C-alpha cells in the first residue's frame, strides 16, 4: 500500500479497473474539473472582495494538507475568495482559538477539537444552513458528530462537524498469532487474555496513562463506556462513582499489569514510537502508525494490521475519537464566504479525494462518506470507517459544554484510571476521588 | 517691570518652554513618562485585569459576573490546586538550592585561569541560552521510558539492568523535572558568581593567606560573606523565574502523571485556556502573587544594597 496523493488517486480513477469501484467518485471528479467559475452557483451570497483566514491543525499525514490546499485553490478559482491558511500542531489550535474568542479577533474559520465551540457558543456564527444542507445531501450526521456541532441550548448549529481522526487497534500480527490468537479479539475478555499472553512472550501492549490529550483520553473512555460507566447523567449530574466505573477500573488495572514501565508518563507521541520500534505489540491509535509503516517501514509493513476496538460488556462499540469541527467567529467580515467555503470543502467533490488521499485518516462526520471506495480498498483501512458508529462525545452522557471541556482538559478521567493503575489506589477510591473533582467542575 | 526689561531681555516662547522643561520637576516626569505608560499598559493593566477576572465567573469570550472570593475558596479545597502549590514550592526550593550550590562550585572552578578557560566559560552558558522548549524536548528523549540515552548509558556501565522510568511515577517525575531545571539554571548562577568572585579584591585574600588562613577558611570568612549580596539577587530573580516556569513542565509531562508535576502556571493554563474557565484560571495565577511579592521585595532590596 503506497501513500496515495490526489494525483495518484486521479490516475487510479482514470484507469478502467478502478472505474468499476470508483465510479461515483470518478463522476464527481469529472464534474469538478468540468465546472468553471461561470457555472459555479454558491449557496450563500458571497460578500464583495471577501478574503478568509483559516486556522487548522497540521495534517497527521502529509497528503491531507496537499489535497486540502488543492481543494482550497479550486474554491478560490470558482469564487474569487482568497483563503489564507495557517497550520498549527493540533494541540496548539485550542489556545489560539481561545485567544480569538476572548479578543474577538483572529482567524475567520478555525478547525478545532472536541468541545471547543461549546466553550464560547455565543461568539460563533450560525451554520445551520450549511449543516442542514450537508446532512440532507449526504445521509445525515453520525450522532456523535451532531453532538459536537449542534447546540441544544441555542437550538442551532454552532460548528460544522468535519470528522474524527478515529481510533482502532494497530497490532503486530505475528506476535498476536504467536500469543495464540489467529484473529484480533473482539471483546474485552479476549483482549485481556491476549494482553497477558503477549506480555508473557515479551511483547506487551502499550496504552498511555500520562496527560496525553488524545491517546490517553481515547482508551480510558473506551474502557469506561465499554462497562457502561459514564461521567455524567443527561441532566449533567455527576455519575462517575458507579459499579460500572469500578468494574472498568478493575479491568484497566489488569490491563496495566501487562504493559511496559513508562506508560504512565506517555504523551501523545510515545505509543507511535514504541510501536514502530517494536517495544509494544498493540496500540490504540489513528491510522497514522499503519500509514507510516506502509511507507517508511518496508520490513514491518506486512506484519502491521488494524482491527476494530474490542467491545465491552455493554455489547456495542464504545470507541472514543479525536473529533474536529470547523467554526466561524462572529467577528468575521465575511460570514457568507466562510459558510460557503465550509460547504464547498465538505461536498463530495472535495471530501472524497481528501479522505482518499490520507487513507481515511479522518473519518467524515457524514454517513454517506462511509461508502467511499477507500474504506474497502484494504481491509486494514476498513476498521476506521466505522469509528463513529456508537461513539460518544467526552462528558457523555452529560451535555457537551464548558463543564465537559473543563473535565477533559483537567484529565479527570485519565487521572482516575492512572490513580487506580499507577498509584495503587483502590478502584472504589479512585472513582470517589474523580467524583469529587467532577462535582467541582459541574457545580 | 521697566528695570527688569532693561536688565533681562524678553524671552521668546520657545526659550521659555525650554527653560520650563529644564527643571527637575518637569523634565524628570517627562522622561519617565514613556516607561511609566509602557509599564502601566503592559504590566499593571494585565495584572489588575487578572485580579478582576479572578473575582468573576468569566469564561472564554464572556465577561462573567462578580462572585467575590468564590474561585479562591473553590481552589483552596481543590486537591489538584493544593498539589500544584506543594510542587511549585518544592520545585522552586529544590531547584534553587542545587542551582546555587552547583553554580557556585562551577564559578569557583571557572574563576581559575587554565588552558581554554574562556571557551569553558562560553560553553557553560549553553544550557541557559538554549530555548527552553528545545532543551525540554532533548531532555524528554533523554528521560524517555523506552529510548532513554541516560538509561542506556547506566546499563552499559552495569549500574542498572532495565530502563529507569524517570517520568512515570510521582516522585521520579518530580525529581527529574527539578534536575532538568537545575541543569538549565546553573549557568545563570555560575556567571553571576563568577562576576562576584572577580570583584573580590585580591588584597583581602592575600592578607588572609599571609595570616595563615586555609583555603576553606578563606572561602568561609572572606569569599562567601562578600558573595552574599549577589547571592540574594541571584536567588531572588531565579526563584521568580522558577516558580513561574511553564514551558519545561508542560513540554515534558503536561503536569502528569496524575497531576504530580502540576504547578501554578500549568494549572492556570489548563483551567483558563484549554478548559475555558477564565475566572478560575486567573485565580490560580493570581494566588502566586503574595509569594512573588516577597521574592520581588528581596530582589529589589538586594539590588539597592
């Protein structure tokens, strides 16, 4: 599997063999190519001399931004609206957007993370028309995507959900087989048995428990929800101190015993490095590890595979993903141009090649994009297609918003797991400690 | 008036203006005005705004309402805040002691003239002049649980058999961060002490030698007393920088594991910027001010002396 960029993709599209599977996409590409500025009918009346500043996160995969930029160029050709893009490391976007919200000045559009728009919903332009149009056109939004874009309080869309750099299990097949598992386990029990067997063979699994914003939060929420634990009830009353949470913590403790020393200090980059260097056999991650291995680790690439996250006792997937959405600040002089840009970028003509080029690194928030041929081109990509199915937002089952954002950024759930696993605190006490912290947060 | 006109020629407006300007009461404030305006705008205003925000329930993008000392009351019963306060003090106190003693030792070594001493003095400054984030990243690699060069070295010489988990447990992480801060801050003390040592009159040391004082006695009774004023300055300023250190800790641990390396600055950032609770974040930041004022008082007093 090679890194497929837009050019490769277009070549593939042109080939007869690919035409059968890429038919719908091919036609949209052809449509895009044929369309000229004169034909273009914007959905919004774009302001005269509009120019936009976009702040987004640096692509985890190089081809992401290459295709994104080409799509943007196409938008400029068709509308005359110049778009100036600034890319920052993903964790640096949040402080910058916080600054923009506080000062009332900055980029017109920001591609942010998690609950960012719910921290300052009053500052954001209503993007309901864009979301309604996209939702109707592309089979609707995944539930979790809607939670990250639609404000129940304001009864409007405050952000356009883009998608999730989703999580699945990346593993070394030979080691998993050597541990006695022909297939990657599909439930929590099997996963723990495999982890123990892998440790015995000197190939432990590795899941971060440091203050890793993405990777630590992801796996602990997956386990918590897998047992039916939750941070808050629907009315935002704290619900963490429960039998289900204690069971989740007991399970995490058992998993932690199989992991190598040091996972308690791991930040977001550690598991990628540890996996690719052979220190661990299993990591929960975006498709980036697999993607990098395909291109830069020729000796390993055939042994590295992806599988869906095992399912917990609740009986359905409970994957927790990074989630990115785009929002427009009210201080922008060109709200219509901004809305038009977001609509344009999430139309199939643009989104299909974008997602394809980055081998599905971002799973789109719109359901129709689950049919893109990229998801079935290689069975290792397929698990990432479904990461939004059954997924929850952070703070679930409470409301997305300031309290949920604060709890996430205070690492309350990660610390609860680390307290139990690393500090040796009993599961009941760890849950009770987390409850105290959450009560302060939600008060 | 006629007599005056005869003895003192009438002054033009320009001359009168110049004469007025040339008085201490006018020129002094005038020259100080730009600096005062800059200080008020860039220091006093943000400080007062911070104090005000800490008394409100402001969140990002909203002005909030006055809630008195509620944020402080919440913080004082918050175990994460209390942990951050504890580690801030430990981090500062621990780092200052080691930076001071090792910096002094280094200065005493570099105060001697040996072959290549000028190069040695320049190299010594490297940790101090390197950007904090870069040195923090380098240390992150050195202390990495899987790829630590330090662990590798210790294994090669047979001192340990498996990698040390420098940042994975509470106390190991706390001490590791102090060690990195010490590494970074030693040059500041060393260069300060070097300047202090070179300012000590040689006659005093010669007189002590003639009187039969040993090296240790010369250090205790001559050198150290003369270094005390500069020590106060160095410690005061360095303590202010250490207690407000953010980059090193944020880059290496994000305050983890389990908040064991959380300090005032990282917690303030976490609460105000990433968590959106501007009021509470401001309260965390403002709560350092009493400590800072004490340190600043020492710094100013020692500078005057």
